[in-house]
């Protein structure tokens, strides 16, 4: 079997917004996906909000990162239907993308529903993909939910993380329906990133 | 057209890795010459994960996502005329490392205009904006993994990394492959750029793999009286172990 050399990764750089996240930054180009992973009207009763910051080695929020979320629906099924544009015809998208440069505090906030478990040994989680100026490669991590302690206890991937670092993958609940998930690129509580 | 194949000229020294570790084509996370990596790259080893996680299917996008001019950056932002600069065609294929073409892959690009100016609001380089050029486009690969854009050749631009720092001409690419480990963002460069030797972002790639980021001029695809063409193939992680679904 032929093996072709993999195309090397490069940084997303500081100027991605008018291409990858144009609408939320106010550029004159449409965006296929944004911060809503579901149709908020269809799912109004079960909406959750996931907010956070990306923090650099000095604890400073990063203003030019792009974060993508990919998750299963409430039954633990990933969306296999093609994403359409405009998206409002589809009630569950499962994929979202936000830049961190649109708010003063560089917070992102995704609007979604809590995913169902995708396997018996897997707790509800969101796959998180992160790009930023100063990062030369795709960064992968996962977001689990603090109010799922029993499921988290059984989660195969979480169990394979050193116990003292597990909390870096768990979003805290700030109030009903609101979760906080900060990603720390460095430091004593550096987020666990995966080797994919 | 066959994808670029690069023979490593000699085993590169990727610091910290023993020679028995297969060489990665990717940059290290920390590449201190590119100063922003110093506070923004993970310091702990990345955690190994099961193949099942790498194989997770990514979202797919439908044809309704594409506007008629989304892959023609010379036309998709015209206000009162044509954009200034050298019209070019960028084309190629998206494949996995086993050589399988990857159809229906979302490829998004963004770039500076011919003067080396990005339309991004945070850009402060003193070069003119072009009212008829945005510099962003997208498409889905066809059944054979092929793609093709028309655009304007981007100019070089200065940046603040060090004294007299200039980026080589480049186009940014974002690619969402079918599996989680096939999410790639990269930059495509042009042949023979004198700035390669001075650019810490280009130089962050291990030496044996740098050529993979340089498009090849293609006379075959050059369109008479219209546009020079460059070929740039993108190879994502392969699935040698896993049967294709
Ligand atoms: Fe750039």
C-alpha cells in the first residue's frame, strides 16, 4: 500500500476571522456553522450554554483562538446528515465554531444540549478542537460535565488520565444550564490535550 | 497528477525523539523562533488515545453550503470592479496517507490581497485594501477528492515576530477530513520564495517535510490568456489499520 507523506500543519494565524468565522465578527461573508449546535427554538427546554476562555502561559485570555465543538445528540448519536445552509432547517447540528475575539473578555459561549453517552463506558462529552495564533498544530481535548459524577467515574478515557489532571477536562456548572470550561495552554493546571 | 512525494534527505533530528520514533511531518508544538508558541504551546506530553477516538466521524457538509462564487475569490467580493493583482488558479486533491481520494471534504481558504494586506480589522500593515477582494473562499472536494480555486496571488507582509520579519506569500487552508484526526489547518506557499529561509513559521516544519507545503507550478493546468496554475495536494492522516467504512 502506498504511504503518502502527511501534509504538515501550520498555525491558523491571527487573521482567520473573515474566512472561518466571518458572520460572528461582522465580515461580509456567510458562515456555515456558528456557536449554536442546535436550533434553540426546537430545543428551548433543554438548552445548555458552555462558556470559557483560552488562557496562555501567563494566564492571559487569548483573543485570537478558534474553537470547534463536535458532539452527539441527546441519544448519544452523532449527526450523520449533511449540514445544510442556512442551518435552521436542521434541529440538531452537533458542530459549532467560535472565535474568541468577539467579546471584551475573550469568552466563547456555545449554545447546545447535553449530549447522551455514546457508549456504555463513555460519559457525556463534547469533542473540542482548538486553533490559535502561536499554536502550530491542531489541539484536541474533551469537555465532560461536572454534574455527571457517576458517568465520569466510569468513562474509559477519563479514567486513563492521571487523577490530578482529570478536572482540566470537566466543565463546572455555574448555574442551571450554564457550564464553564476554561482551556489552559500551560501551567500547573494545564489542560490535557490528546495525541491524534 | 501524482501527489508530492518527498524523500527525507537525511533523518531529521526532532529534538527529544529517539531515532526509532517515526518522524512526524508536523512542527513541534514549541518552536521558540516563532515567539508566540512560547506561551501558547502545551508543555506536558500529549495523551495517547485509542484508535476508536481518532476514527470518530466528523460532520459532513451539503451542497447547499456552497455559494456559486465561493471558490472564486476573484469574483466573490466584487463591489465596483475586478480585484487588483495576478489572477491564479490553485488546484489539487485531498487524499489520505493511503492514497485514497477524500470526496466531499470542506476546504476553506483565506489570504492577504496582492498588496500583502488582510481585510482583518486587527491588521495594521500599511498597505492598501482592495475594495473588490475579501480573500476568503471555500468548496467541497469532488468525488475524486479534487478541488480548484481562482484567486489573486497574495503579497508578502511584515509581522512583529522579530526585526524586519516578513511572511512569505501564502494561502491559509482549513480542511475538515472525514475523521477526527483529519482536521488540518495549514498554509500553502509558492515555489522559490526568498523568504523561506527567514520565516520561523515555515521553518517550524521539519526540514524533510517543508517541500510538502510548497505548491508546484503547473503548465498543464495554466489557462491560456487567463491564469497561471499551481498544484497543491493535501494528504491527511491515513487509515492503514482500519477498514474503510
Ligand atoms: Fe497569513
